[in-house]
């Protein structure tokens, strides 16, 4: 029961890694704010948590929209009056070379994948007690990548650098900031990726389950990780090590 009565806000909580993370927090006693664009999937996560005897709310949110982010934070605070754990998981990709990308397409990916991280941290931190933790979901793409996904790659690289900087700012508050960088994980985002479908991005080595990444996120969010701060944990079944 590492998260007993802890308030855990998870973006992208309606599917894949975010959903598995919500369910694990709830299994370990956490009260979960499921933040997602998709109301059917988000409500489904809440229903599964409640069915198992847990406590959760759904906040329908496009994390690319600052007003909706404020509403998600306000809704969580109204319910429980604090935030102990923030997981920034929601993200999107585009599949075009740089020369064909519009400014709007670039801006949208940065807004959803990175500006949301800045805003959620900015708005949550004043309500996080000592012992709080932030975990951002990055990607092995921040370290090694393929063509035609540059906005996504740039957003994930920025997320990891941002976490290092924010960890220093939050040291006095005793709030830790880390990232998990998953490899290939069995979720809709992986199998809907056109580069994966076409074979341009080869899925070499093991494919993880969402629960494998949730375990790492929960570890970094838990008190046992108290000396792990400002870093990125690669969780990829050794994918980055394969030549
Ligand atoms: N699946 C993989 O192989 C893989 C690998 C590396 C990193 N990741 C990262 O893991 C994270 C989760 O991905 P997943 O594979 O679980 O995907 P997924 O598609 O299963 O889930 C993503 C969730 O995010 C939500 N979402 C998307 N855009 C949103 C927005 N603008 N506002 C609010 N919610 C939004 C979706 O509705 C969905 O519920 C992402 O940050 C992704 O970059 C995934």
C-alpha cells in the first residue's frame, strides 16, 4: 500500500500505460484523477477502479488546452484538496518529414506533449506536499529514433531536460521529478503507428506490457525511490542495447 490515500493525477489515464498506472496506484491505495481526452475510456478506468473498491474521478481534458488543464487541476483539488503524485503520460505523434510539417502541426505536438507538462507541473506543484513526486513518460525515441517523427522526438527530449531542471527547483520542497522512457509497449499507440505498420520502424527485441511501464512509474513515484531525482529510467527490455 505504497500510495495509501495519496492523490495521484495521471494524464492519458484512459488507455495503455496511463490506464495501467491508474489501476496500480488504485490497487496500492491511491485516489486517482484520471485525466484524458476520451470520455468513454477515461470513465472506463474510473469504473474499473471503483468496481475494485477504489476511489477515482474522471476529468475530461485535452492537455493541449491550458484552460482544460486548469479545470483538471481544479477538479482534483476540489475533490481531495491536494496532489501527491503527477504522472504526465498523454502524448501524440505526427508522421511527416520536417520540410512537410506545418507550424500548426509542430505547435500542436509541442502543446500536447510538452507545454502540458510545464503547465501541469506549474499548477500542481503549489499543491504538492513534501514527499510528492512527478513522473513524465518519455520514450526511447528521445535517445535513438527514426525519420519523420521529429516533433515527437523533440518533445520527449525536452521533457527529459525539463525534468532535470525542475528537479533542482523542487529540491527544497522535497518533490522529486523523474522520467520513464519506454521502449515498444503493447498499446494502441504502438500498433497504430504507421511507421510500425509499414515496417519502417522495426520492433526488435521484446515488446513490453503497459503494466511493465506502470511498475517503473509507480516505483519512481514511491517513497522507496527517495534518492532518485532528475533522471530518466529507460524501460525497454534492452531495446536500446540491440545493434
Ligand atoms: N506504446 C509504446 O510503444 C510507447 C513507447 C514509448 C513511449 N510511449 C509513451 O507512453 C505514453 C502513453 O502511450 P500509450 O502507448 O499508453 O498510448 P495509448 O494510445 O494507449 O494511450 C494514450 C492516452 O492518451 C490520451 N490522449 C492523447 N492525446 C491526449 C490529449 N491531447 N489530452 C488528453 N489525453 C490525451 C488518449 O486518449 C489515450 O487514452 C505516451 O507518452 C507515449 O509517448 C509509448
